[in-house]
C-alpha cells in the first residue's frame, strides 16, 4: 500500500472505531473493541476493501499509533480520541510530568481563558508531553498557539490524568488557572502583551529598494509605544516563549 492509501484507510478506521461505528453497522464492545473479521466484512458496504495483512500494515505503520490489536489479533480498537459515548477504555490514572502541552488556535483563546480547556465532543481533553506534538495538533486548524499546562500541580490537587497506549495524555477538564498562556512583553515598558490574532494589524511595508517586509503592528496598551513583529516570527510564535515584539 502506498502512503495515500494508508492515510485513507487510517481515516476510515478513525471514523468507524472512534466516531461512527454505525456507518458500517459495526459493533464496538464497552471497551471499544471491534471484531477484525466483522470490520473487514462490513467495511465492504462502504467500498473499503482490505485484507487482514493490509489492516496489520496500516496499524503497525500508523504515524501516531492510533490503533491496537488484542494479543491474538482478532480484535481491534482505537487507542484514544473517541466521541462514541458508550465506550470506556478503562485507562488507569497516572502521574503526569510537570508540564503538558495543548495546541489550539487564536479564535478559541478567549473562550479557553474563560472556561478552561473542555473536552468538547471527545471523551477527554488531549494533551502531549512534547511541544512539537502540540504544534502539529494546533496546526490542523491554523497558526498554532501552544498552551502549557501545569499538570503535576493539577494532579497534586486531585485531578486525574491518563495516558493512552500511544502516549496521548488525557484529562477531563483543565481549569484556566493551570494554563500558562504564551505572553510576550513590551520591549519598552516590559508590560506583558498577549498574542492577539484579532487586534494585531497586518501590513506590507515597502522599502526604497522595492523590497517588501510583511509585519504585524500594534501599540502597547500600557505605554503607547508602537511595536512591530515580522510575519515569520509571528507565525512561529508558537515555537518559542520569547518576547518577539520590537520597537517600530
Ligand atoms: C478547543 C488528533 C473553545 C481545543 C490530535 C481544540 C489530538 C476550546 C478544539 C486529537 C475550549 C477541540 C485531539 C474552550 C478546548 N473553548 N475551544 N473552552 N476547550 N477547545 O479535535 O485537542 O489525528 O476535539 O483547543 O492529534 O484539537 O485524530 O481536540 O482546538 O490528539 O488521531 O476545541 O485529535 O488526533 O478539538 O485534538 P479536538 P484536539 P488524530
């Protein structure tokens, strides 16, 4: 199978093992397992034809190890990410590292600041140990914004965490007081400036030599200084915790 075919099949497996087993009338047991034979047979009703060996290939080479077999390969399930309400994967609570990361996008920030991180349609809030993973997750929706979660402190205060087989950290809800938002500061007065995808003004600045620079501009709300940030830095803000605004 080529990469495109594998991806197509992985998406199909996510659909029926996490979200809509009814799409092919598949039975998931209370722990999320489906019979492999039944899956192969019923997938045909949606023109998904694959062999047992091809299924093994997709599962073992999957970039995020999204699926698992039982020990004798007769059953298959998704390791996390379900929206099907009746499935309980029976995760064991586990102590998280000091920080976990969550990748999101600017348009959700205001709401997250008000109500914390919610699980939305899924069964849990998804967090990762690596910032890189959070960047990838956030990038699915636009310019990623990485939130750092003080997970160990949450755990000490009684919040439970779970870690799926494919190393996705899960929890029910992250209250906003445990979230560290990436702030930068004004190079003039050092007051903190929030990443503000809505109010920052984007413009092209033309130089005499006809070269062009794409920048974001804003005014520090505290001292009134005009600030500038180049587009490249801005779009990669998620990659650093540094203050990126410069004096205009
Ligand atoms: C946001 C993929 C407003 C949250 C990834 C996210 C992941 C809020 C979106 C897995 C909010 C939910 C999960 C609030 C959270 N107000 N927005 N209070 N609380 N949000 O897809 O974490 O490729 O359900 O920031 O790799 O993006 O499918 O969750 O943007 O592991 O295997 O609401 O999906 O895995 O979106 O991604 P999702 P997610 P797969």
